[in-house]
C-alpha cells in the first residue's frame, strides 16, 4: 500500500470510527500521521503499518478513556470553571459542575457492566432516560449498580454535582431493555424516595426535600414521596442540553394526543424508535421513575432559559 493510499485509508477510518489525527499527536492525515501511528503501534507491540484500523483504534480509545482528563479535557479547558462530558473520546462543554470518571473524586463503571462500542463506529444516541436511584447519594448509587453488574452514564448528587461514569460511546445497562440501552444514555438522580429518609437528608446538611403529592404513573396515583432538590433539577436541565448538543437527542418528551405529558409506557419507546427525553416509566410498566418529573414543563423552561442566555 502506497503512502497516499494510507492517507486515504486513515481518513476513511476517521470518518467511520470518529477519531481525529490529534489523537496520535498529528495535525492532518498526511505523512506525519502515518509515522505517529507507526510509533504508537510499536510502543504497544502491534504491527507497525501506520494504519488506524479497528485494533489500533480500540487501543488508543482505551488509553484515552483511562486518562480522559489529561488527554482529552485539559487541552481544551481554559479555566477551572469549564466542564465537559465525553462522547466517543471527545469533550463537549456543559454549563454545570461535572466530574469525570478518572478524576480524583470521580465515579466509574467498569468494563463488563456495559456494552463497549470501542473500536466501532460512533454510537447513534437518540434517547435520554431519567431515573431516580433510591439511594442516599451518588457514590452510594455507584456502589449499588456495581454490585448489580449494571451501569449508567451519569449520576446527579444531592448538591447538584454531575458525575459521568463512562464514555457515552458505550451503551449502559440502565433501562432494562436492550433496544433502549443501545440507543440511549441515562442518568441516576440521587433520591431515596421514601419520606422516612427526610431526616437523614436534613442531618446531612442538604435540607428538606420537596414532598411530591398526587403524582400519577400508569394510571395510578402514588403515595407522597420525596422529590428532587431544585439544584438537582438545574443540573438535569444542563445535562439535557449538553447531551443534546453532543448527540442531537431532541429536546422533546413523550406526549399524549392532547399534548399532555405521557405518564405511562409510550408506544415507540420500548422498541428504541423514540427520539427524545423520557422517564424510565415510559419504557416499562414495572418502573415508576421519575413520577412527578414534569418533562414537558421543564423542557419548556430549559428552552426559555437557553434562549435568554443566547440573547445576553
């Protein structure tokens, strides 16, 4: 294969898999990239052909993933007040404090608890799934899902801090439905749900949670339960917007024919066909999260806030 053919091969590989020459320290797809790939391949005991095929891509993807803050985020960060989420090894800005999985206080899902798309074409993400974790904190949630052998891309803690637990390129086992998992990302919002835990939150210094009354899901009115802190809702809306910007997930939610919020299983969600932001109860009648989370109203608020920021 000529050097020119290698240029074309690497460019086609980049378009298919979603990597860039700067992953190897090169500026473009010319001779220097071929040399840099050969160097990377030699350092990792691979055949040094200068081509970024699936094996080479998986190796560099994993390397970047294990050291994402240093290799991906820091070169893009101009101040400590800038935050990012990661999709297919690339940083996307988020307007809210966010901790990545390899940072000192980060939370992480291990390989074997999600479907890895490393070395595969960029995963098409069309849904965002909201969950409550029925735990007292995000760190507790991370421990619980690890023991269960499942995963989620994001957690939102009691103070509104967002944690990303692994690259959005991977499909988390978070919705109990393969078609939904394969086309979505999800968030676990910290909330122990039962009112008996209210005192625990107050003693921990978080203050009282709102008490949700009269919420309906699957045609049933639920008993009063703990709601989300306002700072968690602020974080959630910021995360929706950041994921939308990174993946084009529509800022829409399931509705009924009359335009009201759909509070049961939505017809096109379980098959993975739906495109937009959903609650877990839209996937299956076995789940009630996040009852009381009025997606239609919150998305309208977010859109108005977004337009206001653009004007200012």
